C-alpha cells in the first residue's frame, strides 16, 4: 500500500509516518481480528508502526496523524508570501538588505533578514549574475534598420527558404 521504505516488511528499520487513510486501514484490519504481524505483512508497514498506531487508537481514540502540528510555528504566513513576491518582482536587482527594509516597513511582526532570505530561497528566487550583452553602437543600429527595411515586404514563403545559424541567415534557392 505504501512505499515509505525500500526495505522488505520483515526487515523494516526506518520510521514510518502513516497518512490518515493508512492509519484507518491498519486500525480497521486490527479491529477485524487480524494480528499485528498479519497487518504489517499485508500492508507493508513495520510491526512497530502497526502496534504504535493501534495502541494510540485504543488508549486515546486517535486515528489522525498530528505530526504536522509539531515544531515551531511559521513566522511568515501565506499572505505574507504574496507580499514578499510582489516586493521581489518590483525590483529584481534588489539586494537582501533592501528587500528586508521594504518588507519590514509594512510588516506587523518583526522578521529577521535571515528568515526573509530563507523564504526567498524557498520561493525559488536566488541571486544570479545578469547576462552581459554587448551594447549596440549607432553603426550596428543603422545596419539592423537597413536589414529590416530590406526584408520588410517578404512573405511567409520567402522566409521559408532562409536557414538561420548563429552567425547570419543564409538564403537557399
């Protein structure tokens, strides 16, 4: 049912955290009278996991997994992420101190620059060097304009006979 470990059920050594559905299935199988070993072999979970889940159910009636609630609560909520995205997109060349200053100006809670850096990275944004593009001198601009005016009246059929390469277009007959 679940491929949480790549180890056979008899030799499972890794910890498994079951989904609510998987917990319910294993509890249901135990309630139907199957042994812990049978349930573990049938669904591919370790005996310890099945035993722990069933024990939690019998003692407290717990069938849900509350592990997602453990740990420190997030400082930045989802609404704050959209605000941070707007700040990032407004000026893509802004440095982290500038982003932090913009963000903290309108924030209701204080957030460290390191937290902002972590969320920026988690959002998929990271520092990159801009691509160096050679500047067009007036002579290049004039040549481009001349070429464009020469080919202004070409049809789609005319363009089908052009083979493009990195250097220049080549017209075939």
